[in-house]
């Protein structure tokens, strides 16, 4: 399954709302879709699993939604520490696949 | 606290071999699937392989099938990736990760550079 993320880069000011998109080339089984955040030089961190469930310790400003082939990650109010690259990943089929990433940068 | 620590990365010539290790602590290692995920320079993430808790099932991405072998030693709480016939396109940071279908814990990564 090919995952296509958009936009490639999102330029925002702190406090603004961020909406990231992830589109799958075919339906994702049981909405088995996750989202990760990666800061420069660090390993990815799991944010969302099952399309909409927050991982342990993830602030509630992060939310996931969607089903089938269209999914989104929303950050309600972007904090300074949220500027990073975000990846979606499907785990309904092997091989597990990731999107190419969306960079959220400071405007 | 779950901790995963990779080792064994380095510079290798095309066609060469390298073995990565991942030492796990803070979890009951023998009960979890484990995966290797890699990230090429300036590029995104690619799942490479995973292994069942007892080692009886292993799965690979097509691009490494037949060249890489994932294994584990539950007595040593360790995960391994034997990489043979390495190519320039295998150059990446290799992460080990706990695999609960999503990857909820990651190591810091080991850099593998394939170049002459």
C-alpha cells in the first residue's frame, strides 16, 4: 500500500491549527494507521494508532481521524516543540509502509 | 522504562556484510514482535523486517529478501540483523523497534554506510 502525504511542507505560526493528510492507494485494513513525529537527529515517536487513538503520554492537542483511504492528523494549536516531520504508517498489510512525510516548519 | 540500543553500524564496501545488534531492556523481550526500520540520508522511513517472539516467523521487505536475515536471542534480550551483499542503496540509519503493529519504542539508531 502506497501512502501519499500532503502537503510536503506546512508553514505555520505557533498557536495555529495544523492539518496533515495521508492518502492510501487502497483501503487500509481496519483503519490500521499510525502517525509519528520525528525531530532532527532523533528516532520517530509514536503519536496515534488505530487512526484515532493517542499513544501514551501524547498531548490531547494531537488528534487523528479518517477511514478507508483518507486519514488526517490535526494539531489544534501548534506549540514550539511541534515543529518537526510527521509520518503516517499503515499496518494492515505487509509490508508495513510509511508515507514520505510532512514537515511542519515555523512561518 | 523500555530501552533499545543498536550497535554494529559502520562503513562497508559494496558487496560486503555487516551485523547489527539491538540490546533490549525494560520489557519482557521474549513476548514481543520486533522490527528493524531504516531511514536513508535525508529520506523517509522504510520497514525492513520483523520477527515473531519465538523466532518462528520472519518477514522482509522485498528489497532485502534473500540478503538480510533477522534473528533474536531471547536469553540475551537481543535482536540482530545480518546484512549481506550490501548495496549503496542500503546506506541508512537502522533502528530497532518494538513492534505492536505500530512501533511504540525505538532505539537511537545505527548508521550503516555502503561505499567504496
